[in-house]
C-alpha cells in the first residue's frame, strides 16, 4: 500500500474473502471485494456476487488499493490553519451558524454537499438544514450532472423515477447512447453492452455525440449531432412515429396526457438544427421506429444544457408515445455520474426536494416530514440551486457556508468567481479527507472526514440498487464520519434528541421509516420493509433494488401506467429546439465541450494518488480539428491559450478529427494542485436550465490561440516537484513525480532553475547538456550515483520516452538518461494504453507485429490488455487498424 501504513479496522477481519463494499466512483455502483493482508497490503477485486458488475471493475476501481495512502490526509480539525480539538472546532461551527441564523435568518446559511457522501450522511445533512435550521439552502454537486434528468422525470412521471434496469441492455434490440461516452465514463456498463451485442446479432447501437469517442467505436451509427441539437432530433423521431402510425394508441389513451400537443410541436421542428445529413437522420428514424425493444441511455451531454430538461422530455416523449417503457429491453435510462447521486436524490439532497421523493412545494408533504422529524421548522419553497447559491454567497447574502466532500472552486462554472465568493464569505466550513484542495484552502474551519474504506453506510446506483459501503480501514488521526460531524453540530445547536444517533444503521432505520410515510402518499420511493433491520442485518445487507415495501419489491416502473401524477397519467411535454445560451461571435468562434477522461475522477483527490492512472493521460488537453489548428497556427502538442468571457486556460493541443470544425473539447479534472492553468471550469459560463438549474457545461463559446512558449519541458523527480513555469501539469509516477512544463521566458541559468524546481541540495551532482544555439537543455541530478531528478527542455514540445525516464528514478544513472530514451538492450513500453495491466503502446505494437495479432481478443490473450474493464479496446482496435494500413502501404 502506498504512503503511510494503514492499520486494519477491528470491526473487520482478514478472512480470505475480504470485505464486500462498493466502488466510490461512477453511478454504475460496482461491488468491490477488499482484502487486507494484515501487514498494510490491500488487494482489490470485483465482487462476483454483486448484480451491477458481476466481478468486473474498470481501471479506476481496480486501482483503489493504490489510493488509500495517508500522505495528504487531514488528520485533525483546523481553525484558521492551525490544528484544533474537535470540541473547539465544532463549538465554533455551531456558534457561528447559530449567531448567523439569529441575526440574519435561516436563509443566510447554506450547505453544499456531494454525491460522494453516503446516504446516511446525506440524510442527516438534509434533516439539519431543512427541518431544524429551516432553510432549503442545501444543494449538491449532483446538480452539475443529473438535475435535468430529475426535472424531466418529475415533469413526465410525477416523481424522479428511473423506470428500467441494467439488464435491459441485454434484452434490447436497439440501444441509443446520447450524450454518453459510456466506454470511458461508465466502463462496466459499456462492457455489458459490448457483451450483449456479441451475444445478440440483432442488437444495434447508435451513438449520438458531437465528438467521435471511444463509445462511437461500438456503434452501428454515429450521429455527430450539433451541440444542443438533441431536442430537434428526438422531436423528429416523435413526428416520424406519428406519420408512420406507430403511436401506441391503447397505452397513450389510458396512461398519457399531452400526446397531441407534443406531436404538434414536434412536427414544427426544423431538423437542420441537428446538423446531421438527411440520410443519417432518416436511417435513425427508421431504426428507432422499426425496433420495438429500444433503450435510450443518456448522460451529461443531455443534462448539462440550458435546454436539458426539454432534451429529457423529448426522449421520454418518444418512449411514452410508443409504450416502450418499463418493459424488458425498453425505456429511457439516465446513467448518473457519482456513486451516490441517486441516494442524494432520494434523501432530498437537492434544494428543490424533500426526502423520499416528497415535494417541498406540497403543504401536506411538508407537514408530514416536519411531524415525522418533530422538527421546529420546514421551508415552504425551494432553496438556492448550486449556481445561484454561490452567486448569492458572492453577494454577501449567505454569510455561513458548509461545504462537504466536494471541490466547487474547480468543478463549478465560472470557477474563479466561485473562488472569490467563497474567499469573501464571512464563515466557511469544509469537511473533507484532505486540506490539499482548491476549496479547502479557503476554509476558516477544516473538519477531517473519513473516506472510502473507512465509512459505513449505503449508496444507490443508477438502476435504483441500494448497496452497502463498508469500512475495513481504521479512520486515521482524528477523522470522523460525516454523519457524526453533522449530528454533533446539530446537538450543539440545541437539537440533541433529533441528532442523537449511535450508528449509520440507526439513521438508515429512520430514513426507511420515513419512506413509508412517502409510500402512504403514493410515492415511488418506499423501502419501509427494511425499517426494522437490526444492526447485524444492516451489516450483512445484500444489494437490493427499490422499492421494497409491504406491497412491492423491486422491478421496473410504468409498463402498465401507474404514474405518480395527480391523475396517474404521464405528461408528454411540447418542446422545441433552443440554441445554447452562449452565442458564437467573431471573438468567441469555438464551442467548448467539457467532459471526463478514462482513468481519472472528478478533481483527482483520489485517482491522482495512483501512478498508473496518470500514465494514460497525464495533463489537461484541448482537442481541436486539424483544419482549425492549421488556420490559427496551432501545432500538435503545443500549448493553446483558451479564453472565454469568464476566464482563460492553457492546455496541451491534441489535433484530431474526433471533434468537428468549430468545436473543441477539454477534460474537467485538473486543479490548482495538478495543473493550475488547466482548471477548465474557469471558462464555463454560469448559464443554467430554467427548470433544473443545471449549468450548460458543454457549450460555452471560447477563443483559441497559440501560447508563445519560449521553451517546453518534461521533468521527473524522486521528490515532489514545485513548478514555477507559466504552464505546468504534474502527476505521480511509479518512483516519484513527473511534470510537463512550458514557459514564456527562458532561464538565465538552467541548473539553478532546475535545482529550485526539484528542491535539490547543492551536493546533488548535476550532469548537463546545454546547447544555447539550439536553445535546448538536458539536466540529470544524481545522489549516491542514483538518478533523483531530470529536466529536458527545448523550443518545441520535448520528444523523450516519459515512461523510461519515470522508471529510471532511483536507479543507477547511465549515459542513456540524457538521451531521454532507453538503450537498445532495454525495451521502451511507451505511453500507457491499458491502465488496468499497465501496458504501453510500444509493447502492444510489438506484439501485433511480432505475433501477427489480428484482433482485440488476440491482443488480450497475448498481453491481457483489454481483458479487465475493456475501456482501452477502442484504442487497441485503432492500433490494429493503423498497423494494417501501414502494412498495406508498404
């Protein structure tokens, strides 16, 4: 195990089977088995018995054992940067919140929480804010990823209900993936789809995405839709269904309202807004209409839009009009981005909801929850959604803010303004695992929370499956569970009895009992049959799909109607295409799409600890079409300066036809700690959907121009690198650190500058090769004959073997080091392609050519590449294709 040695929790033993828990990454909700060896070692495998993944894990899940080190953990509370006792810290939090409420009212305080909290944590936070403080100013970072889906579900179904199950992927004959790079963002679901396609020759896949992604490679049809064109496309489907007489009259007459209005609106749609060739549109319409078993999977490309709720409505309209919902292999399916985004929705973690899918606008619901909690107050209107919340913080109207387990200074739109708002807030509390985040640096009070492997509770995945997350590691230092911290503050604010919890099982029982109250109102979320679980039963709880009540057990929703509206009928909504809010201009001619990469997660507080997860993509980048790059003079691998009305970034240029002309793409993971000029959300406009409040993170307009770099560099070091260059991005390597660098000015003395970069003592021996005429510099530093650091600089992007140099740290220095490449006797694996098994591109190419491998399966048999999560399979296929083209040209 990396970092400080961990001791085992005395609540878990070291049995060969280990501890069954759940993965802390995406909304697939994979089961994980964690096995401690009693000597600080931790082995992670997939849980074969878990219904979500049946033992499969992606690269991130497989590397969980590399992410539990203590090197950056917050181990004690801090007040104004100084270690403090829990008593002093919690007294201060409770006192400041109480005084703020007394002076300025309950809406002068706010909580910003996270889809990475466990349900029990979420529940207590929501209870404290809504029932006892009396404000609805609690919102979650899930607002950024699935709020439009929630709003769309509530408008159509009456509740935020996901109708289907993962097994519908295997049962469908057509799977439509829209706004979803499933291969990289939900890899285990992608593998289920790939396996289903292999088993069912009839199964067709359509990928709707402006970019050509890894997911596009599985598709029979890739529709490179114009940004924001989803409403127009699905309106076209609905109009086509009507014209072809394919509306399910029996289903819609009995179970649906608004059919004729929705069709009338759809027929007025201008299909040119899709940006697609007419032949492709016709092919898609015929495929959708002619295939009964259709599953439409959608994610952030649909949700993160100022028209996100309408996009969801356009998709739901097609399924409702045909009755293709709630039956095996049929239905719309929102896949969530976080491990407990669904749990947060269920407990009322959003500012516009109550717990258990009850409505904050409904007086009867408010009274029922208030009475159940025996609460002194209950807000009668929604609170501030995330973007508005931080705007109000900046205006000074929110005077006390508590941020839990999230990093809004990096992840929120208009991120620099969010940073300024938090910095200017009267009192800021941050609960987190680490003080090393952009947000934690601004806190008045830092509270050390437990993390994955230490926490106990439940999470809900995208198919409504509730699973246990179990602790198997002793919480380090003074770290405490989030529910304990929140409950302690509630007690100190005067509400002792309401927050006198002894365990997460006790919280779960209360929550499950409240769901029975919701069930009595006829709501969908009801797990009241589990309200009487004992502590032992809670500890042993197997995954189950809700609802679980006296009258219903799991399954799908809406095949036979039964919607949660006032009359039990679904609502189809008439919608029309709207352009993204940010307008293209001569000064802002590009539309910026943001998203995730395969091996990193959110702001990398966990994944950045794993060296192999940084080897595939180690720095932020900008995808730009070759025609655009040529026109503006942007060379491959150079640094691009990207500017919007809200900020600017410096990003590595990736010239590729995966994006269309006029569009650029950048990932959202990098932070002030890993690449300060790569914080992409500094660029993103704070435009939001009027119904969901979700920001439009994929359509901000920007300008792109070359950055005038005097030099580019690559560095490796056995100790942490502290760059001072204009552009830098650092990552852990197997034996230390690596960094990509670029600067607008050249050092006067390369050796002095390099020693400062690496923090090296004067006794470290320097071997240098500096050529002023060519403006190149190569420096290696040795201690006791071993390589401890090296820097390579040139006026153009540096071409050296990064994997070789990172691996050379701590080894006896040889003449090869300054060449930047291994000698003939040493193989260079090249850039990592398969992170699960740490296999580089050169290794793969050598095997393809040397063993005449002709398929991805053959590569897997020879090298294991692609045999775990399968996310690299599209790249493996691309290498096979490139090799075939090379052979054909020879």
